[in-house]
């Protein structure tokens, strides 16, 4: 296997997909692959689709298509091809030999983007771990020098490690990274534990990549996180407090975007990040309602949530980007609530807050009690974690009507109980 570095050369790539079923929309998948390539800094010059009963076990596409792609490489002066599926080591090597150019697959391209986007130490560990696992599976029988582990578009991120092809060294590095990640995950669990002890409910913002999750969090809470019109603009989860009209608070956590054919290496490596959805109390599912593939993207999100075990929660689906929608009717039959909105303009976000307040109220217990003046601190607890409906100062104490979370109900009861 050869590894390439293109620093100052413009990346010009040809995208290749194989259609094995009639109901498969390979053209749409290649459109998404083009977006991924653009995010990674490459220009797509041509797309090729082959209809086959199954992908070719040795070269991904058949001999005739290989000749067609070779001619396109010459015609468009392309310096690489990207295949829309994960290639086996044999397919990768054979295709590189036949085409005499750089060959990448969808997994490597996504890894390349992740390497460029990782900011936190956790993100960098996760990316490098995924890269090493991807490479380790492709080192069988290879003894050539491994100059860098990025191997994709440009030179970036934790992939730039000068490692030998010795599998033992890679296994050692994987073990070290897993140990580091374990410590990070323990820290994340500690934070989750503190949150749950604080009795604040959490809503995980999930959705297909580029659906507008980061923009939503920024608009609602002023989080100030990167929100670009690019795939996988943010990798690291951000949690912020959202205050609702009645004084109630809820934690909102942004998560990494989902995507079709999300490589298994990434689901494994990013499990601790993705599991924010698993441990959340509620799910806010952001959908790009202006995207022609919106319903397919929704299906991908639900499949990924099932894979993570993040099921059985109340779901609010936000049909986002309404400012770009023209008579598109999308329905989400799996959602408990559906809100049309535009995270960029703020349209529909007050309705979202009302729905969140309603959901929080459903998990609370109605309280009507008289507190002595020395117990005024308990009323502050109610304000912070519940909803204080009324308070009246009398000669005997403070008469309170409120809704409080079940978890703190007993701790806020007056001592007279």
C-alpha cells in the first residue's frame, strides 16, 4: 500500500459508487460524498456509478469501469479517486495498482475530516484511535514504510504520526490511547453524575450532520460554538443551560452529527461522545427540512440512536431551516412533538421552549405547602429545579404552590411533614 502527500497540489478527485439494489439511491450518496470531499479540501471533477449484483471482491468495480475511470483521470487531470464504500485492503491495493493514483474510501475521507476538526484532547484521541484501527486492518502482509497515518486529503491532525508499519507498535499505541480514552470517559461520567445529582434534566441535540444543531444551541444559549455550513463542523459535545419562561432550567448538549454509512471505527471511537444521547433525559432531533433527502436522513439518525441504545425517550423533532423551505411536507411519526423552526432566525424557538417546559412539568409533582421563614432556602431550591407557581408571605410562614421534580420532592417538603 502506498501513502501520498499532496500539500500544494490541488486535490482533483473522481467519485465512484456501486449500485447493487434498485431501491438504493447511489447518486444521492455520491452527492453527499462530494460534500465530504469539499469539506476535506478536494474538488470533484467526475462521478461514476456502476450497476452490479455485488461489488467486485478484488477491485470494487469491474474491469470495464476501471478503464473508464482511468480515461477520466487522464481527461480531467485528476490525482485521486474516492469510493463510496469502505474498501478491503485487497480492493484498495488492486485499484491503486490499476489506476496508478491515490485511492481513498468513504471511511478514510471521514477520518480525514475528523482529524482536521478535532479540537479537544478527547476528540484528538478518538480520531487517532479510529485512524489506527482503520490502518491496523490494512497492514496484513505489508512491510513498506508507513510515512503517515492520515493518508487522505492534505496533511492534518493526529494522523501525522511517524509510525512504523510494525503491527506490534500500532497495537501498543492503540492500547495507550484506549487507556487515555478510558480516563476521559471516567471524567465524563463524573460530570454526568454531578449533573444528575443537580437534578437538572438534560436534552441531547441530535441530527444528521449539517442539520443546524450548533446554530440551534448558539441561538438558544449564546454558546458561541463553531457553526459552519460544512459537514462535521463540530466534533466535541458542548453543554449549556437553557432558562425557560417560568424560571425552569434544562441542560442542552450538542452532539457530533450522524451520517449515512457512518464507519464502525468511528461509532466505536466516538461512543463516549455519541452516548450523550443515551444518557440524556430527552432527545431534540434537528432535521434540515430544506434537504430533499430529509426523510432518509431522519431514518439514519434513528438507526444510529438504536445502535447506541438511546431509545425510549421523549423526542422533539425540529423541522429546521424553514426560511429555506418551499412547500415541503415532512412528518416524523416517531416524535412525541414536532416544531417547525429556523435556528438561524429564531422562528419557532419560543414554541420549542414551551414544549420543553411542558415536558418538564409532566415529570414534576404538584406541591402546595406552608414553609416556615427559616426554611426559605427550600423555596430557592424549588425556584432552581422546579416551577414556582405562587408564593404568599403570611404571619405563619410562606404559602407556596409549585411543581417540583420527583427527585427533590421529599427534600423540599416542610419540616412539619
